[in-house]
C-alpha cells in the first residue's frame, strides 16, 4: 500500500468528464456490475449516437446521461435487499440478465435469487412476498429513475440528460418502467442508453455473440428496432469490442466527450460534485440519512476550533462528504442488519475504506484528500481498520475526521440501537481519547458543541 501526502493543488484544469468517469466506478459498485460498466456503456451509447447523427448538444446531453445513468441506484438498494432477502449487489445484476417480459423465466430467476443462504421456508416467504406486492418493480424503478434525474439536474445538466436517466428502463413495447412509455414516446437518448447498458451487461457475462442475440431477441420489445439494426452491424468489428477491455477505457471516454468546449470545474463546482455524491452515498441505507453531510459539518467545525486554514477546511469538508463512498460496495443486508455482524460480514464492512481510497484516488481533483477520507476508521494505537495505521501515519485532518465520524455514528440511529444523547457520546469519545482518538480533536468537538 503506497500513498502520498495530501498536497494543496493550486492551479488545476479539471474537466467534469474526468471527474464523473472516475466516480462512475462507485455507481458500478452499488449496482453489483463489473467495474467499468458505466464507461463501457458510454462508449457503446456514444457510437450509436454518432451513427444516428445526433448534433453536438444532444450528444453531450447523452454522454453525461450515460455516465450518470445509475446515479439513483443507491436509493432503492435497501428496499430491494429487504424484499429479496439477498445482497442487493447480487439481486441487481441477476435481475438484469433476465427478460422481465417472460413471466416464467422471471419467476424462476426470482426464485433462485431470493433468500440466498436461508431455509427453504424463508426463501418461499420472500418469493410469495414479492409475488403479492403489486407494482413493486414500478415503484423501485420510479425511486431510482427520479432520484437519478434529480441528481443530474442538481449538477447543472439539461432536461435531456435528466430525461435519459428518468426513462432509462422504459421499453419499446410499453411494458417498461416507471411510466410504461411506448415506442417514440420514449426519449431517443433513453432508448440508446437502455440498449447500451443491457448490451454491456450481457457482453461481460457471455461475450459479444450473446449480447447481439439478446439485442435481436428483444428488438421491438425492449429496444427500438432501428437502433438494434445499427448495433448488430458492429458484431464483426472485433477490434472495437476489444477496446472495451482496455484498463484505461475511462481515458478513452474522456477523449470522446462530444463538445469542443468541455465543461471545466472550479472549486465551487467540485464542492457541488462532492455534495451530489454524498447524497448518493447517504441514500444507500435509511440509517445513513445525512450522515456524510453531518460528518463533514462536524469535521469542519472541529477544524475551525483548531485553527485550520481555509484550504485545509475545504479539503476536509470534501473528505467528510465522500469518506463513505466505499460503502456503496457493501451489501445492505449488512449495512441494515439489526443484530451483531458475523466475522465474514465484519470483513466486508471493514473493506469499505479501501474502496473509498481506490475510487477517490482515480479522480485527480480529489487526490489531495483521498487518503484523509480513507483513514476515518484508523486509530492512534493502531487498532483501527483496514490498514492498522497508528498515530505516526495520521495527520490532524485524518484525526479530526475520525472523531467527527465516530461522534455522528454514536448520536445517529442505527438498525441495532437508537442514537445516543450527545453527552453520552462525548463521554465515549473522551475515554477513547486516552489511547485511540486525538485529544485535541475531541477537545475541538467539545468546544464546537458548546457554541
């Protein structure tokens, strides 16, 4: 494990496409898709856009819609996990491989997916619960699509981008979700995005031939037949399909951004991106509502009490907002579990800071706080996780973030307990400050709470 200090980056030329292409890996994690799904979908969708002759503005709207297509996916993770009784990161990819219009196959896939690892009776209970819940799929898709569209609008994208996400799962024959749009009533960009994402899912699972068969079989049902005709004409373009395996595909995706004047980000824009992804993170579980925002506020407040300069405070706020981005890769069966975690479940939870580090490090604009964000569960005595780093490797921003995260977790409700009173939580932090937490950071929190 290597890392570098968190330098203050002064003059930066940051493209929005660069940031979102990197952060799309977090969306892949929460959808249970192979990493790179979003950027591969973008490559497929943009080739379709070029072939149908979309103008620059429309292609740009599609481009960002493809990168952000799963921005709302964390919003339905808890419900899907609860309904199926299975890891949401298993349910979602499993259900993407089946034709929802084939009721028999859908029922079989559902039966195999529900209640994994549980008794036959429990699995039957989950299956019957799904069968007896009217409009379940529509509601789950509505949550995801509407939330994703809101995030796109919050980032300043046009309605065309939002509508790409809002109508992502509509089907050509009118049997899609959430509104049951049919044919040309489905926005063209959403038709392109839906075809592109399904092709990538089957491409990863079974190869080009299988992906093309699915496209042909679902032509006129799921997909716009004219788009399918263009897509299958590439089947023998082996070199083009091979490029989707390029480990540097994100760089290629940045290179195909349609506009001649790419959107560049100032520091305020980066704050907006961080807040938008904090919303995505906190939507993963009903027990983490506003957690990232609260941690960021506590961390900045402590930093102010300790006299941090404005640049350090800005980095610290971003680290607080994004410290749990790695939790998008953890099952809701674990995050929302009301009882004690098993050893295996504990290992899965304790890996989330590694995901945070790996995701944020890929964003050059966020590299100056990625390490700080990833250290939020480390302790001064080396008893934290995942790297067992002791005080010699923890600078003040990291120490402050650890205190802010622990305090917020103690006072917030969790599936296994109600939130503590602030005084009781502070008492725990004071005891931890004897060996595990930074005394100055805990003192800064106490001063902040007295304001």
